[in-house]
């Protein structure tokens, strides 16, 4: 329950967790479900109740601190109607504008404020934000495909391919299922050299734990293909060191 200032204890606690997650580099997850990564579409969908993310402080943190503009703008849009209800929250909204590095978020705050927090204006902005998120994700997907082609053509060095793969999938806020599908496709493909597959395994801890679990379960159930025995053996060894896949084996 929110107090008279518009903040709740649940929101305050979540804001602390969000701050710690940004500092450690861990993904922001859906409250009450640490296996689901928070994505822009959840923030833009007002029909989804996000518990602590119904409070202004966690939304303000994501708006101001998230490194990727699709997440930041989506959080700012969800924060917008709250900022019109309380003077203090409006002050927080103004601070977001001053502290964010994303021009899209700055413009969002300006537009909402100029329209005096009009619900119609906020709904229009939410629609534009949804299109912005979709287009951004498409750009990242195209970049991933282009990098894969460059790798297969010998135009992109394997280690750089792996580094850019992580950067693009993280920046694109890809859904867990899509990340899992991309990685398992690469690791099971007969056209990808074993050295490249093991580069992914070397960096396996960089995937969020819920994505690692999904990848491992998929690979352990995959029919035999080239290099699969080596990959499974490596995963089994890794599991003894880090307990990567819990009940998956």
C-alpha cells in the first residue's frame, strides 16, 4: 500500500534491489519471479500487474539508469501517469529527465509535462514507445544475422563474434526463449566450428541463470549431432563446479 506521498514499502525495497542489480550487472527480473527477465513489453502493458514496479521509485531508477533506451523509455512511460498524481513524484520525474543519458527519455518527460500529464497524450506516447521498442529489437536482430553471415564468410573473427553476440542480445532485451533458441542453434549447428562453440561455453556464466538453465535442458535433450558429446561433457563438468543446471541433469 502506498503512503500519502505515493510510495510503498514494496516499491522502496524493489528500488534497492534494482540498484544492486545494476551495480552487479545482473538482469532486472519480474518481481516475484526471478526466472523471468523484465522486458520493455511488460512495462508498456498496463494490463500486467508488476507489483513493486507499480511504484514510482523502481520505475524512475530504470528510466534513469538502464543502459538500453528501449527499457528506459518503457519505464518512463509507465511512470508518467503516476507523476501527475503527486507533487513529490513529479519531482522524481523531473530528476529522471536530468539524470538519464537517453534523449528519448528526456523527450518523454518533456512531452508528458507539456501536456499536463493528459492520459490521452500518455497513451499516444505509449503507442510510439511500443513501435520504438519493436524497431530497436529488429535492428539488433538484423545485426546478429549480419554478424553470423560475416563469421561464416570468414570476415569476422570468432572471439569478436561471441563478444558482439552477448552485447547485441543484452542490448536488444531479447526474450529468454529467443536467447535460448539462438544459442542452442549455434551450439548444435554442424556448420559452426567447435572452437566457436567452446568460446560460448567459456562465457556461459554471462547468460542470466534462467537462460543458462533453459539452454542446458535443451542441449541435454538434443539428439546426437557433431560435437554434442564434447559439449555435454563440458556442461557436466561445469555443473559440478557451479551447479549450473540444478535438476536438468
